[in-house]
């Protein structure tokens, strides 16, 4: 039995194109709270992840660490 849809308000959204992928970031709110939905569109196939707002600082910290690690492991010219 399908659940009825939950009303969501979009508070802010933006998108970026990286190579052949489009990423849409949407900060949303519903009766359960605020969350960030990240949608990846690659050739018509869409995948989504949702991060509850209370976890965004920790999520950002981990992404920052991954960016730093990627820069450190990049071959030097």
C-alpha cells in the first residue's frame, strides 16, 4: 500500500554540471524537518540522496576532507 505524498517546501536550490553529470542541490522542509536532497542526473538516470539538516555540518566536514585528500593525491605538473 503506497504512502500518501508528504508536502515539501523548497527553501533553496541550485545545480552544477560536472562532466556529463548534473547535480541538483535542494534544501527542503517538510513536517518532519529540514533536509538536503542531492539529485544526480547522468544520461537520464536519476539517483538521490537525502541528508537531514542536523547532519549537514558533519557531511560538509567529510566532503572537505575528501577534497583535501584528492588535491594531495593529484599528480604534480
